């Protein structure tokens, strides 16, 4: 199963990225094949057709399971993550990709954001999204059992939707 | 595959019900096992523990694929449908049920409602929701090809998430 | 200023009703003119044109400031409240009414629901909604200062939008 | 009344910008004091503390009425606009600013996006948002009467919330 992590935190090497990587590993049983820290794509994100951005889009589109992760900024995902998602084709850009929306926040108030706000963008790109979004507290995700609990309940369903390798 | 249709239109025998039945048939290849016209449950919906309502909830919870359908009232699903959904247990009431959110409207303006508004309620009840919500025009759903197109693209994914019969 | 409270909790005399009444009093400086406990309208809510429901709709529509309150059921407002809101005319039913969305929950996870889910229904009915939705914990709203804080910050703006009495 | 237009279209001098300027003029009776084409801020948007971005934020925060405009990308506002909004302080960045969410789309399907998706971000920044979001077709906004109709119905309410000049 080709697994990719996409993290849209303006700070490189963030806890967002670390949590998404943990989740991908729990879901697939292995380290993710690709880890994309969106901020490293730089100013090419503000254009159309930048080569590095284009390659990153292709990597995501060819994956089977992708965790899309964002910190919570202004009660929703970051502009940075959306800038990257805007580079995908509507309805087709994530076709046949099983996607997991993940958001981290400092407090519990924005726990609805992954399902109400981030997931619909992934759906618009054509992704398969069988499981609920996951919202984690950035201060406790390494000590609580939420990632493992989520993987236990939703891992089988997510894996059932992954396209069969020929 | 045990398939059920739930229609939350205050008018019995509505186009909502008809469209949901068509969709269930396209997705499963057979007539739905159960068709629940929520309005027929009557005033028992306003209580907790009404026997008929309880039986309807059980029928839905034991299904494998359920189309939840509503006309668009005030830019979202009806109070009637929500009244029925309020009878399910949070996080568990639709566990292991693959759910499809379907809404019908007179015009195209509310096409985001199935994914932004109806699907999150089903997710909160624990449903598996791999496919996008479907929004149909109540005047054209019998003449356009939207139901068939949807079933072709999303049927395989929906069926892949249905629990295996032992 | 004619002020009304609408509470959509299936339990009569609920904390939802009490909190909404407190909020209305803080915002207007007086007890609300009308307090509508939606559940008391009974099975007439399931029809169109019930006399008692019709009178309740008229009372709300003729108010200047209305607090619409709901407990959180399945991560959003109740079917009961929506059933009542479905009785108003789209775009016109709350014309010239300044509306405040209020929701109560057992925990903080659904704090986005008033703005993302309840307010849009009020907007669709034509209401004026200048202030953010308010989300309260049902266990602490009498001991914390959230209602007073909200009234201090948003009271002036809400009152500025209330139609001038001739 | 100090009026500002903020347009988050990656294409400079877009129809988004033109429509927002028309709307601001209809609402205030004069040309907007400031017109901010977010894309011109360039790569400074990807950092914190860029001088030009900081000045743009201040201009918006000191305005009394601001039209926030975006084309519809992936069924919601652009990453570019959100990148700019991420630069404001939560709860305070738009304090005392009356804000109007405006979105343009190629078709009618995303008409719920201004109220369900863009307005909540402005609310989170502390803005006053008394009126519904406006959704325009990018092909007809100059020939239909939607901007004028909106200004007629909602202009008085919007102006009533604008802070009094001392």
C-alpha cells in the first residue's frame, strides 16, 4: 500500500507532521512512503505549474492512502494546506485515493473542523473518505491513545477501500 | 447485502423516497430490503422509546447499506429526518453501516448540503461514508443520468466497505 | 425591544431554556417578552398549518431579538428545533429579526456548531445575525461568566441592528 | 465610512476584485478607500512579519466595512485568501470591522459556501457579520441585479453596525 503524509503547517518539521506520520504508520503498518512538508515547496505554491509543486501533486495523486494534516488556524485548516490542495484537479485530482483528514489544535473547541471543513475539500477532489476526520490535541497526542484507537476502529475500513495492486 | 432506504420528507410517498429507492437499487443491484418513510412513524418520533420508532431504528442499524434521503428545507435536511436520527446512539448507532447522504432540491444552489450538513450527522452516529453526498434536482432525477453515473463511480467503493456476511 | 426565546430541547423546562432566557435578559436588560419551549407545541409540529404552531411562528417573526437555543444532539441542533424552523418561510420568515444562535453541550468538542450549523439556518430564513454563535457547557453556564462576557461584547452590535420602534 | 475590498484571486485584477469593488460601492455609496489584491503581496504571505503584509493587515483592521472576496476553488475560498486571513489575530484581528463574505463561481452549485465556509473564518477573527454571504456567477454579475438587490436589502443593516466616527 503506497502511503503518503501531507502536512500543511507553516513551521517545518512540526508536530502536525509528526502526528500525521504516526497515524499513517498505525493505519498501514509501515513508515509512509512519502512525507510531504508542504511549507518546503515555498513560493512555487503561489503559481501554477511550478515543477516541484507539480511533482508533489503527482506523488500524492499516485498514492493509495494519504493523511492530510493541518494545525487549526482560525478554526479551520491553514491557508498553506489549501494553497497546495488548490493545485489538484477538481473531482479527479484525488480519484482512487483514500484520504484521512487530520487536524491538531491547542484545545478541544475545534474538534468538528476535520469533518465539517477539511473533509469536504478532499471529497471535492474526488477522494474516498470512509472514516471520520480525526482531531488531536497537539499537547497530548503522543501520550493519549487516540491515534491507536482510531487506527483500530477505522483501519480495516480504510484499507478495504484501497485500490488493489495488480 | 441488506439495503435500506430512509426518507425524511413530511409528504408520504415523496419523490425523495422514490429517488432514494432508485439509488439503492442501482448501488446494490436489487430492490432495497426495507423502505422507511419516516413520516409514517408519526408522533412517536417526538418521544423516546416508542416501540415502532425503536423497531425502525433497529432495522436501519442492522442494515449494511443505507441511503439517507431528505428534501432540502431551509438549505439543509428536514427537521423530520433529524428527529429520526436523534433516536440513534452517538458514535455507535450506525456502526458498521455504510451510509449514503442524498438530498433533493428544486434548484442547484444547495448542492453542498449533503456533504457539509447531512453527512456529518451520519459520521457522528458512527457510519462509514466513503462516497460524496449526492444532490439531485427533484424535477430531473428521473430523466438525467446522475443516479446511474453516481452508482457507476461510487458503487464499487461503497460495496467494498460493506461488512462481509459470515 | 420585543425579545423572544426559542428553545428546542425535547425535555420541557430544560437548561437550554434557562440559559437562553439568561442570555436574552443580559442582551436586552429585561425578561424576554415571550419564552417558547418548542416541545410544548407537540404533534402539531409534524403538520403544516396547526393553529398553535402558526401562532408561535408569528410571535417569533414579530420579535426584534430572538435567541434560538438548542442542546447538541449528534454534533448539531436538535430535530425538534429544526422541525419548528421548517415552519418559517424561506428568506422571509425571520426578516428584520435579529437572531442569536445558542447551543449547549456536555463537553467542548462541538463549539463550532452554532456558527457552522445553526446560524446558516437562521440566515436562510432572512434573519440578521451580526454576532458569533454562543456555545455553553450545560454544567457551567450558571457559574462561569460566558453569558455576561458575550453580552458585553456583542450586546451593542446586536441592539444596533434591531429595528427602530416607530 | 472607511471601506476596503480584499480579493483573494491568484489572478491579479480579477473579476473577483471587480465584483467586490462594485459591491463595496453599492453598500457605501462611494469608491472603496482601499482595494487589496492579495496576490500582489507575493511570497511575504508565506512568512510571519513581512512588512508589506503587516501594513495590509493593518489597513483592513482599521476599516469599518470590508468586503472579503474569493473565487470558488474546490468548493470553497482560495488558499490565497486564507493565507492572508491567517495573518490576523484570532478573535481580535477584525474586531469592530463589519465584514461581508463574497464568493464568485462559474455555476450555482457552491452558493452555500460564503455562509457555511467563508463567514465562519471572519467570525473567528472577531468580525461583525450581520448579512448573509453573497454568491455571484462570474459570468452574469455585471448584467444581473444581484449586487444592487443585496445592497438594497442588506445595506441599511450593515451600515447600522459600522462603528460611529468620533
